[in-house]
């Protein structure tokens, strides 16, 4: 089920959409996909958690957002969050995989992603699942006299009967976080969402409810989805993405995350794509209902943030970018 630039495979795309911020992000994603890749022929599925179960509040997409998503050809498919929901919203990406058709290749994206190029031309090898390397060493955080990176990760691989040694990057030194398989869960893909989703759910629940003792001092929130993901991908025969996937987190997609950060540090090309996706009158009318998009995109606050930074000389730490925006009074989420 592999593909090449000349003969890319067909696949479906999933994002999560629900009441509040995520529904507007999903609409911007859908608009950018149709604008940047009019040749995309797969299904765009917006997984919508339903109220009840593990959610204690209204989660359904608002009627005006729903209408525009459907106008763009998105299919809004409901699912019931049983295990995560309100207590761990990141679990939506795990339980929401049940909305995808069994046996059909899929790519998941966080809703705060923009498509900026021909996604359908990316040479995915769906038999070798992978995920985003656009990450930092956020987990684990070894204690001075506690288990180190190797002990913590080895315990997890042992817990699920996986070969730990073959997951390592030998080019990286011992006890350096990049030696160990660790992804950003902002995008991932596989050949069968049913198999992938079941394995992801079982792995995440086992870590949450019965973690190895080596994890006793480690925080699982908000990192649980990113702790389980490499174990799932390695167990399904996948690993780190190859150069054929460089367009993801590159020329084809951008995980923008928070609008003030996007305006501060993304390229002119990405910002132009973002504003083009938000420009059609039908889309604009709806996105203006979300205050951060109203102010950042349509009222010019984003450009004010952009003028504060030199993209060729950004602060090295994201925290410093955030603090500078906050001091100027422009931070919104």
C-alpha cells in the first residue's frame, strides 16, 4: 500500500471537530485543503464527539459551522467518547478513529493544521505507519536519582512485548531524548484505522491504568497520546518518517497551533495560505464568530504580532515568543 510521487495512494483524512475552538479550526483546515489541493479525492471526515459518556458538556458542532463544513464536502461523523472525553480531550484523536472506514488508509491531523500544498501527492507508505517529528523533548522528565530515558522507554516496550533496541536512533547518544522514538501526535497515518485505533486505545488505557513502575514519577497528562503513539507505530511495523514525508510540517502542511504564534513565526507563504483559506465570504461569516480569528485574521492583530518579530532571528524558546506577545497585549487562544 505504498505510494510514490508518480502514483500516490488514495486515502482518507480525519480531523476532530466539536463545539468551541476546534470547530472553527476544522473549518479552516477544510477550506485550506480544498484551496491547496483541489485534486484530493479521498474523504474528509470530521469526527464529532457526542455529549454524554465521557463528555459532560455540549460538544456538537454549531449549525452554521456544520453547514460550511458540509458545503466544503466534509463528512461529520459522530462518535461516543467512553474512555477520555472531558478528563483528557486529546483522547478524541484515539476514540475518534472509529469514525473512519475499516481497511482504508488514513491520515489524521490535529484541527489546528493548515494544508498549504498538494497533500494528495505525498508518497505515503501506509504499510509503514509514521507520525510527526515536529516535537521537543517534553516526555519523559527523568528525576535525578530515578529511572532514566532508557529505563523508562524500555519498560514500556517490555510491557507491550515490543523490541526496544530496534526503535532507537543509534546516531544519538545514550540518555539523550532524540535517541528514543517520540512523535508529535499532530499527524499520524496508517493502513487500517480500525486496527490502529484499537491498538492505540488499548495501549493508552494500559499506560494510564496500569503503568510500569518506572513511570511512577512521570506525568501522563497531557502527554499520554504521545507516549502511546510510538509504541503503536513501532508495533505495526512503522517508525520515523523518511524524506518522502518532508512536505508534512513543511511545504504541504503546517501545524500552526495558536494564531499569535503562527503570525509570529510562520513563513509569509503559510500566512498567505491561512488568510486565503479564511477569505471566502461564506467562511469569513462563520469564522468571525470565534473571537481570536476575528481579531487576529480579520481585524489585523495578527499582522501587528508579525511586525514584532524577525522570522530569521526568532527567540530560541517558544516561551519567550509567548511572553513578548503577552506583554504587548496581543495573546489570544
